[in-house]
C-alpha cells in the first residue's frame, strides 16, 4: 500500500508544477509584472542598497519568467514520468520498484531547484523579494512548495521492501 501513496504524492508534486505553469501562462501579463517588480527591486525599504543593479529590461524579465515556467513544467513532466514508471512496478519486486523512482526523484529535485534555487536563492537572497508586497507572497509560497517537495522526495526515496 505504501507504494501507492508514494505514487500519489509524486503525482501531486507534478500537478503542483503543472498548475503553476498553467497559472503563469494564463496570467502572462501579471506574471511579467510580478517578476519585473522583483527584478527591479521596486519595493526594498529594509535594504535600500541592492547587491546587484535593478533589472528592468522587458526582454530579461520575459526570459526570467520563461525560465521559471520551464522549471515548473519540467517538475510536472518529470514527476508524471516518474509516477508512471513507479505505477508499472508497484506490484513488482522491491528492486524493480526502487529502480523505477529515478524520474520521480528528478522531478522533486527540479522542484527544489525552482522553488529553492530560483525563488529563495535568487529571488529572496539576491533580489530581496521578501521586502516587497508582490514578492513576499511568492517568497512564502515558494518555501511551502520546496518544503513539501523535499519531504516527499525523502519519503519516496526510502527503500521499499
């Protein structure tokens, strides 16, 4: 039974990535404004002296958003591939099931790269997004997504008997 719970959790991580990709796509203009506000460091009252200059180029803002969305889409695709592989081996022997987790783990690791690497390291630490009204919601949300993805990855990666 635990194998099926692991599969379900991987599907949920994949859906999270896919839902955020779709949400950004259907809210393209707002997503650009949100990313642009963070990159421009438009609202940084606590630390008014930025580490790097503000980025206001529309091209660079679009590229940053495309990078975020690509990561979110990859989370979905990798997790779905992983869940499918795990599903095929769910009733098999432990070795085959453990080996089937590769893409699921890759999907969770990609989630960590997106929501820890992009949002926490670059967005929060470098661009100080936690200071701005637009950025703080993304910063706090990203922590919830990376924490859940990390816990699920640890749980799924545990060897099955």
